[in-house]
C-alpha cells in the first residue's frame, strides 16, 4: 500500500514537544499507522508501542514498567482501561522529561475525554480524517472520481478493487456496530441499530426526519434520537445544523446527516455531496485542532425549500458557501437568491465536470478538485 506522510504529522511533532497528543477518529482511518511513524524503531516488538488489547502490553502499562530505550510511547486503545486518565496523568507528570506520549483510540477516547477531564492542560487532541483530494495531492478529474467511488479510508482506496471495497464495507459496519457500540454504550438493541445504520445512507442529502425513522423502525422518537447520537459518537455519522440570516426565513431545527464512509451511498449526487461535506468538515476540524479557530459547518435552507448545501463559518462569521452538482451546465438559482440576502462573501458551485467560470466577484463555478486546490484544503 502507498505510504503517505499524513497531514497531521508536522502538527503532532510540534505538539509532542510540550504535551501528550491524543489522536482520535473513525475506525480504520489510519490512527495507529500514523502514530507508529513517531516510534524509535520500525518494528512494533522493539518499540514503545503498547496496545491495551495485547496481554504483554497490558501488564507493562498496569505495572508502570514502561520501556526504557524508547523516547516516544504510543498507547493504543488504553481508553478501554477504567482508570486510563489517572494512569496517563501519573505517567506524564512523572516521566514527561524522558518520554513523549502519543495516545490513540476509537470514538470512546473522544467521547469520554469531555467531562470531568483530569488531563486538562496536559494534552492536545487531534481528529484524524480519511484521505481527501488535498492530502492525496492529485488534483484532476480521474483522481476525484476514484476517491468518490472508493471513499477516503486507506484500505479500500489504495487497494482500488470493487471486491475489496464491498468486503471492507461489510466488515467495517459489523465491527462498528458489534464492537464499538458495545464498548461505548450499554445497548441491547444491537440489531435495531444495525438496521438503522443500513437505512441512513438513503437519507444523506436531505433534512433528517426522526419522525420518519421512528415509523420505519417502529420504536419511540427518543430511542431513535439516542441511537443516532450513538452512531455520531462512534464516527459512523455526523450531523450539521442550519445557518440562519436576518433577511431570510431560514429553517432552524432541521439537521442534515452525513457518513464518514460515503462509499456506501448508492446514488452519485448524494455521494458527491457527502464527499464534499467530508472535505469541508476536515478543513474545519484541522483549523480548530491546530490553530484554535472556532469553525462551523452548516447548511442554508429557507421555508420555501431554497437551499445551499454548505456554509463554512469562522469565529461565527460565514466565509464561503458551497453548492454541489454532478454536472457543470447551469448555476443554481438559489445562489443568486441567497447572495443578495445574506452576508456570505463567496459562493462556489462545485461539480464533477471540467467547466471553470468566475461569474462575478462572489460566484464561481468550478470542478471540485480545483476548488480543493484553490482553497488549499487539507
């Protein structure tokens, strides 16, 4: 498989000088592979890599007998240990002059670090996203279509075969539902959540209706709402809220749902929209995690159903909006409507074709790969 210097490598190296670094993100996104690059030796057996699921590593961690010859220690899946935060706090406070500490894990690492955090001030948290056009550095139409087909997760993307993609998709969903859900939450209705996960790819691109899902699954509204939150917590889905403006009758409560792995979406239009959403979310998280900016990803929709797919906000101010189309023939009339009624400074309509036209100072029609290149998206 092709080896890449991931987009967070430089940031991790910098943050490790003064703090522990936590790396979270979806299952199979490449967290462990990334962190192993910082170890002293190429072989895991001789390095400072410690996995809680490994019996020998577990004993070393619990006994406090950390490796002597390694300057960087990588703790993988240590969040499965009940007292993991206190353990890391002790390690860092007493051994930070000798070791650099990297911590990787699943969604639970992200989920449980938020409340009552005894490690506050001792670490930086980074979210690792799947590969995108900017990180791959291949700015052309064919590479865009390949990414759209196989998604951004390393194994199916670099293997590049339909057979492997289907097998990987089945295994990933099974492990997310049956391993990560059980690890994160005490949920009995695993089969129902699996059914919900299978249903959600068909809901991408439209306002999410909990009411409709409630009817389809024949369970209570609060139950479905809780299940979707669980899927958000384990990096299967994420949701974005609407953007409001004083001069429009914007929707206020609706949300749109997207998948971390958009390759499971059957139709090209929704899959493209989800791919664009993933790129923009990665951009927002990168600026938040590395520069401390307050970023938001939203969508724009009014009560008359005029809509722009995405609005990116920086420190509560919109900086640009993005509309997605598979073709490159016509500009959306909704752009002109909202351009005159909002303070959004720039509108982009991205597509899978070749046309690149700057219609005016605020509106540009261009291929998605060119949009990623011009905005320097990670």
